[in-house]
């Protein structure tokens, strides 16, 4: 975001939770250590993200929109280093969380993912009880000092994910036995149990019916009072309903990033306008 749009939106750099600068991502790039120019020139390599700069503000829902294959999910995974788990996926550029470089060798990616949590498209509860699904993160990160403390974290997380009333009498039942919408809220509870600072959501409602979608959207609005939320969505209506900032990606580039109302009512770039009016995508 340039200084002019910061002035227009009233968001200043010091309120930024995360910043990405000059980020490129390549698939099929082989061994680490190649320069961005070398990988970009290699026809056998997919250049999925091209020189992207993004600022993620605190207490804000930021939506990533754009046609299929434009790189939304790839860029989302840049923000908590999930691409590290994909063979041959290489990233160049810089991403910071509270000013700290998340790719610095001293950063433990597991700790980073506790701070920058993720919810996936398909609800993916562990084959464990409802309680143990939510207790998993706090246990591995040593966040509870005793059993009562852990039970408290589990209850608070399930309450914040708006599913406590539905599961409080069956915490030992398997998480996989819940409905799709309940499983997704359980996965949100699991992601927020480690008190993340940023929550990444990759099309979190695409497997849900309209009622469960409305519940998750309401929850997203509630969650942003505590932290930043970044959501990838195919639904422009959803982006307009839940987000304050919208980033439009096309062919791996960030075409436009601005207030959601501006993107949907008066976009600056003709490609954004074509997408939101259904002419491309
Ligand atoms: N694991 C992978 N290996 C190789 N190429 C990949 C991989 N994942 C994504 N890509 C490629 O990177 C580009 C961006 O894909 P990405 O999934 O990030 O797009 P997207 O905008 O999220 O798409 P969709 O909306 O369809 O989910 C595409 O060309 C895709 O084929």
C-alpha cells in the first residue's frame, strides 16, 4: 500500500501486524538458493506470486480475492510459512510479523504457526475427542500449567468459536462425528486455542451450507476484535460482508489493495472492475 492509500484509508504503517515486501513464490524450483531472476527465467518453474507487497493491519479482516489459480492460497501460506512443507516451493522477498522477519533462521516455524494460525477449506479435525482437538496446541506449546487451566482454555476457545453450547455435554466424543459446520467451528476453536495474533482462513466456508456459513462469518467479525484475520474467498459477497480490506490478485500479481468498499464500488484498476462485474474469472 502506498502512502497515498494509507492516508486515504487512515491506516498507518505502525498499526501493521504483518508486512510482505517484494514476495515471489515459485513451484518446481528445485534446490534452495537460486535467485528470483534465475527461477523466473526457468520455463519449467511456475512463478505463482510476483513481487507482491501487502500490509496486514491489526484488528482487521483482509480478504484475498481473484480468479482460480491467481495465487491467493499460495500467498496466504507465505504468511505462516506453510509453503515450507511443499517440496520444491521457494519464496524470495521479506515478510515480517511485528517487524520481525518470519523467515529468519532463528524463527521456529512451529512457534510461528501458533502465532499465525490457519483454518483450511475442508474441516480437518484430528481423529481425537472434541476436547483433545482443542487441547492439542496448548499442550504442545506448554500453554497450560495444569488440568484445570487446560480445561479453561478449551472452554474459552470453544465459546469464542461459537460451538460450546453444542458440544459442552460431549467433549469426549470424536471431533469427526460433528456436522461439517460444527467441525469447521471446532477447527477454528483449535486454531484460536494457542491465542494466535493472526488467523489465516483458506476458503473456510466453501464446504458449508448457508446457515453454517452465516455462523462462521459472524464469528470472523467477532474474532477481529482480538486479532487480524486474513481470508481467501471465491465469494465476492462474502468478501464484501466480512472484510474491511480487500486484495485482488490476478496471474500471481497483486493488482489492487484497498478498502473493501472502495474495491467493490469504485476500483482503480480495470482488471479489478472486470473481475467484480464477472467479466474475468
Ligand atoms: N503444490 C503445488 N505444486 C505446483 N504448483 C502449484 C502448487 N500449488 C499451486 N500451484 C500453482 O500455483 C499457482 C497458484 O495456485 P494457488 O492455489 O495459490 O491459486 P488460488 O488463487 O488459490 O487458486 P484457487 O482459487 O483455484 O484455489 C497455480 O498456477 C497453481 O497451479
